[in-house]
């Protein structure tokens, strides 16, 4: 990325007409000698629109920076479609396609499953939450977190939920503060009519309400739990509970979740 920045800066320096056609913005490099050279070359970039990636939990230039830059561009009246994004790969997304709206234990377990079984998907995930414990654990795993209250429309707009392809709320009403999943679904649907919205219900009657509110799928944890308990009862009757207990111990030993 440092080479890309230097080349872009030199190209603009050599073509004042091109340079005058747009307002350069960028990601300030920060760790290597090569990056220091790039920083000097990027003196033409507008500093208020630049930021240190590692301060936001990114160890290197990352497509997630688009979400942060969008807010700063918006303050200057610049729409995302009016920008040119320069990166080092045509295959990487300019913004995470999935948002965890709220992050608690179920989301922690889901992230663990993704890391184990579909690790490439992790790069397409961002989290919206205000838990400092979750923040530290997510940043260690290089999962970006937008710090804020999911019940506030401004937080969701800042988090870029309108650009996401999938929105996931795993926090049941009993744990949400200042909102409900039904209200949250209606707000998310208003901000992003095209997204696939997945939410959680801990009351059976609520599942239909959430579908009517605009959810594409409703997860009801107690139904999954009932299936697991039924398997345990059957295992007990067939003298197989020792094997099931051993399998559980193995799962617990190997899990490294954000929230234990």
C-alpha cells in the first residue's frame, strides 16, 4: 500500500490538472520505514480526512477504513459515489458486508464458528456495540467495532448499516437496552431496504412479530436448546451420556471466544 500511495502522489504531483480535479484523502501509514517515505509523499493529502489505521484496530490498510472515511467525507458534503478508492487488491470489499448489531454471548459463539468453519468471512464482518470488553477482544481478532448504542439511529448510520448485505442481531429483548428487536428491525429495514436481516427471539410469539416487522429470518434459541436436550435425554437412556460429555469437554477446551 505504501508503494501505491507513493505512486499515486507522484502521479498527482506530475499532473496538476488531475490533482485539481479531486480532493485526495488517505490512510496514514504508520509502522515501517517505507511507510514513512509514503507519508512524506502524501503531503498533498488532506490531513483532517486521514487517520491512523491502528488507532481503529487495523494493523494495516484495510477495506474497513471506507466506513470511517465515509463519515468524514459526509461532513464535507462528499458522497461515497463521488470518491475514488485506491487499494492493493481488486477482490477485496470496500466495506464489510455483514454487521453484528449488538454483541453478546450468542454473537461471540457465532464469531467463533465463523472463524473455525468459514474464516474468509471474518474479513467481511464488523460489529456495532458499546461493550468495552467486547471491543478489546474483537480488536485482538482484527474485527472492527463501531462503538455506540444500537438503539440510536445516528449510531447505525455512522456504522454504515445502509451499506451492509447482512444485518445480524443476536441479543434477545431481555438483554437489549432502550429498544426491542421489533423496533430495531423496523429501523434497520428503513435504513437498508435490501439487506438480509437476521434476529433473535426468546418468546415464540415474538418470532412472527419480527417477521412481520421486516426480518428475513428469526432464530429462536430455545428450540435449538430443546433439540440438544432431547439428544442428551436419549443418550442417558442408551448409556451414551459419557461419550456426549467427553465431546462437550473437547469443544469447551478448544474454544477461544471473545466472551467466554
